[in-house]
């Protein structure tokens, strides 16, 4: 491809951000001695060059994606390609298998028409054997090289001590080598530092940052399978997302999209652009500061109605978690005998929510009810500007749901918290036994004998009480409570609106495992279960007991109303949900039933059941 055709090709995609650097020397030799794979011979460019950086290939690798990327990179015709690690499917059990992993990757690299620079990741180097193999094949795990006025440093974030424990920092011999290397190359026009793990997020790069302080440095990493751009003390820090590693492709605002980075040095400037099918994206398109709020967007909207309400009176509830205004719309796509039909459910103008604003709006019930055999899909579409003022759009599926309602009565006397549910004989029991309550392992859960539960709630002036009876044909212990048999209890009491986030003071989550911390399967017949509390304000006064039964177990809880924030008068609406987890023969939980909510209960209260305090 000649230069004019290449320029036209790049002009057909979106504009790349230009990061300026000093002029690049034209007198450096056309020398690729630093690259392990040197590619076919080709003429030296006269006044410009370009190279590509690629993210993780492995860690849940999707076969075929890295060869596809290499074929695309060939059309860009860069001088060389450099990685940020995780190139093979390690760890491997034997040297023979490790070498086979490398052969598989080397065969993919051979598709490139450009030299390739290897950098080790945690799937490439994990013990002495794997490190020895890497060094025999590709040289030192940390090194540097120069190219046309630029100085490149590749660091090893996978170093370990004599016990095999990872350092997760740049220190010791590598730090001393780095000091000497930087001292020799302080006059470089730009210094590009590449590594696998973004250890600056945990302070692991602190000593190295002192070494290059004040120099024209750019820092790159991978590992977390998402893209991120962040400036620290004037230095761009860039996390490349996975090219072929496992990743939930949730969209650009979350950094969850497959890409690689094209760097063009032309007319004395460094040009960085993210390359994706159809476009080149600027490196600050996804900002670290935006991420927490964007993650919460998926749990910020709901279409609900409550048991006892008029079935034709659903409402849209929303809360803006971002640090900027958002515009929101609900799109409905109906599928029937004809072509799919689209409809917007929120009347124009679309509502705009300010930072932290809460919205509740009645919807036309006829638009929500879908008569079989027709079907419909609903999604919330959100428009906002990121921290750099760039327009963003993201959408999430949204399922109209009818929330269950429970009455919680005042007890004359407190139950004894011993796991024996004899004093709950007159309780109103709530059931978890239906296929539409399966929130994990839909293809694994068999029936109520496999896993089911019922629970009841009560209160007095000081406490809220919860009794749970779980039917489980195989009760299994796990050292990690959430991965074994047990229950999860979620509560919230939003001060305004109907959605509490897991960062709010009124939101609480308890994970209760019917074994004590030292228990072994099948566990003691009775005792105090393990209780883990999550939320901004932990529940520190939980009383809990369990009893093992022939086919399952019981759990009994007392929770402080003051800690819960449940101090409302009779008739107040509060939020509660309960899930029961099941692990049979696997190493982690395999299925889950939830009374009212979804598998995203740990993020917000938008789909919890409603609790009404009554006399």
C-alpha cells in the first residue's frame, strides 16, 4: 500500500488524538536487532514511521481474534509491533506444553509483515521454568532499545522472590538497571515504557516514577482487559484492552471493546490512535474517573410495578450516578408477525437528569404488556458527555418487573436465635421455589428438591428477625462463603426515590454460610454460621444461628433496626431481598434462587422486594 492510499485509508476512520513530541532523527539505521521476529526485508521509510501496540491475547482467549488483528495490522504496514504481554495460554504443566504454547503463538506472529517485540505477562512467565523458557527464546524479561530517536523500555511485572511470591512492583535489580538505562537515555526525544500489569494503580511503580520524573515519558500496560487513559503528574498512563483475551464486550464507555493502538511518527510528532473495525479512537476516549459511574448506569434504571398496584400502572424509576447530566429514553422493539416495530416510551422531550437526580414517571401500561405470541425487548438508552466533554451513548437491557410485597408484623416477644424455627409457626412464609426465580444456573437447577427455600420476617422495637428454611439435596461447604451453600440477604431504605446503590449508607448485604469458619463438610449439626457484611456501613450486631437438617438447613437472624436504618413508622416502605445459593459437586456455587430481584442485586436495590411495616 503506497503512502497516498494509506493516508486515504486512515482518513476513512475517526480522527486520532495527536500527542506532540520532539522531532525524530532521520539518521538512525534501519535496524531491527531488538526484535525477536524480524519479518521480511523491506525498504526504509524516508520521513515517517509507525508502529502498533497490542493488548492481551490470552486469559480466556477467543481463538482467531489475534490472527485477525495481525492481518488488519498488515494493512497499516507499521515498522514493528510491540505487545504488553499475556501471549500464551499459561500456566502450563510441563516444559513441552509451554513450548507448544509458544509455537502456537509464534505461528500466529508469522502472519505479520512487520517485526514483533515480545513482552512477558502473567500467562507467559509464572515460575522459574517458564521464565527460563522465555529467556531462552526471546531474551531478558526486561530490556530496552532505541528506534529513530525514541527510547523504548519493556519492564517485567512478573518478577518473584525465592519463595515464588510476585513482587508486583519495580524494585531490586530491575530498578537499578532502570536507573542506569534512564541515565544513559535522558536526552531521548520520548521514552515509552511498556509492561504487562498496570502496577501504578497499586503503587508498584512509585520508585520507577521517581527515576523518569520530568522526562517525556508515556506508560502502557494491559492485563485488566479494558481500555483506560489517565494522566498522572503530566504523564499519560494507558491501559490497552484485550485483543483476544476473554472479555465481556460491554461497549466503549467501559473500555470493554477489542482494539489495538496505532502510533505514527510523522513530521516530528507522535500520533496515537485506537484502531477498531470502522474507526480510530482517541486515547482519552475512556477515562478512569468516568468508570465508577458508568458501571452503575446499568443498575440505575427500572420499570416496575408492585403487587397490589393496578397492573396497568407501571412506572419508570431512575437515578443518575454520573458526575454529569444524562439524557435517558426507553426503547421498545416489538416482534410479531410483521417487521419489528420500534417505540420510544418516554414522551418528548426526553428527560434529562442532573447529577444525582431521581426520576419517577408513570408509563402507559398498554406499552408494557405484551400479549403472546408476540414478544418485545426493552432497553434504556443514555446519552452523556464524558469528563473530556466527548459525547457518549450507551444502552442497557431493561426488563419490566412486578415487585413482590411482604408484610412485616410487630412481635410481642423476640424469637430465640438458635436456628430452631418452632417459634415461627404462625409466620407468613415467602417462597423461593419457582423457575422464574432462578438467577444463576438456569440450566443446572432442576426442581424444588434440588434447591428451594422459604423465609419469614418479623420485628420488634429493637430488631428485625429473619427465619429461613432451605431444602437442598446436597449441602456443600466452601472456604469462600459466597461459593458454597448459603443465603444472601439484601436490604435498603432509600431516603429519596426507589434505588439505593451499594455505596449508599442505607444499603446492606449479608452473606451467611451455614458452617462456622473452621467447619468441614458436612459441617456441624448446629452453631453460629459465617456472616459477612458488605456495604458502606457494616452491620456489626448481627445475631445468627443455623441447624443442619436431613435435606438442607435453617438459618435464623436478628438484625438491629437502628443499624439497618429501619426506623420508619408503620406503613413505611422498605426494600428487602433474599437469595439462596447452591453448590453440589463443583468447586463454586452452581445455581441461585432469588425471591424478587436479579443476579445484579449486589449493585443496587432497583429490583428488591418491598417490605411494609404493619401492626
